[in-house]
C-alpha cells in the first residue's frame, strides 16, 4: 500500500471513475427500455471479451481469482442491478443504493486483512448508512422491496469483486478485466435464455438500433475496461477503507443524469439521502488526510 489517503493523482482517477459510472445509470435506464436485462448484461461483458481476448495476454493470476471476479461483477453486480432497474427501482435511486457496497467492502477488508476504521471513519459510515435508511423508508413509486433487495445483493457482488481484485494484487488491468469477463458471459447468457427466452431475445436483437449498440459498446469500453480497470488499480494500491468511499460520488452524477435524460423526479427525501451519503464521503476523506498528516 502506498499510504492511507489517496494521492492527488489517485483521487482524480477515482473522480473520473465516479463520473463515468454515475452518468452511465441514465444510459442503462435507456437501454433497458429496449433490451431485456440479462441479455443486456451478457452483451456488455461479451463486448469486453471479444475480440480483445485474442490480443491481450492472460495475467499471471490464478484462474480461481479470475473466475471469482468475473462472476461477482458480471453476474452478482450487473446481472442483479440490470434486473432491478428493469421495472423494480428507478435508475437514479439504484445509483445511490448500490453504494452500500462501501459497507460490505469495508467489512470484508476488516475481516480479511485486519484493516481498522478510525473514529472519524465510523462517523462517516454512520452518515452513509443513515442515507441508506432514508431510501429504505421511502419505498413506493420509485422503488419496490424487490428492487431494494436486488440492488443490495448487487452491492454485495460488487464488494466481492473488490476483494477478488485485491487478492489478485498489482496486475495488468486490461488483461485482468478481459479474461475475468470470460467467466461472466456463459452464466449470463444461460440465465437470459432460461428466464427471458429465445423469442424475446431474438426480437430484441433484430430490432436493436445503431444507437443501442453504441450504448452497449460504451458499457464495455467506458464502464468496464476504463471504470473497473482504474478502480482495480486503486484497490490494489490503497486500503479499501480509503478507496471504496470515493464511489459515493456516483449517485450525484447518477441522480442528476437520470433526472435530465429519464425525467426521474428528485423529491426532498432523495436529495436528503444523497446529502447524507456525500457527507459521509467528505468526512472519510478528511479522516484519511488527518491520519497522513499525523504520520508526517
């Protein structure tokens, strides 16, 4: 680890990832109006694998870690997240709730590697959880209990992927993302055939427009290769307690972009939940900087 707090360059990279991931929720919501969710997930990771896998060398990582990461992110996170956004929860709200991955990631890191939270980070975590509590107390038109449960499960899948990435250590991220995605495509395709059926899949593929394929390509290039590649680089070099909370900026961009593109409402309770979570992020960053100064 290079330190507790993120360096300026690492912080800028984390902010870039948050921007890409956040605005992508508007893209996901738009695509899911035309593609069934599991098919969409299979196409996303299929576009990551092919044709790159023929040109990118497999990293020196055990197959079990590649498989764990591919299944956790591909099936666990995005398979469940796409199903949730497909009629069970508003895309902007999902961008906020999925940040509970921070709680799961930090808890797993504390158990596996012995990382410990400082007092200010406990307070930051409490603020973030309060924001999640606001969401849980406002299920209704924008979210169902099923949608909330699916997004929480997706957040757990994201946290598992974070831990698999940390177990891989410092690897070449393009190869890691490409080869691990190979393990996501078959189960996603199988689940799509089982739950959505070939008639629905074939009809969606036949009617797909160039704009739709461009959106799928953006899922592969922007979100997966850049987003998860950069995220994995950060996770391998900094403590999870410092990296994971930066993703709490995702819902700021997520809720703003879905409000503009998908016309999703922003009632006071949504803004309040977002404010609590972002306050937790700011407090966590402050705690990291204070610790770095104390050591200096």
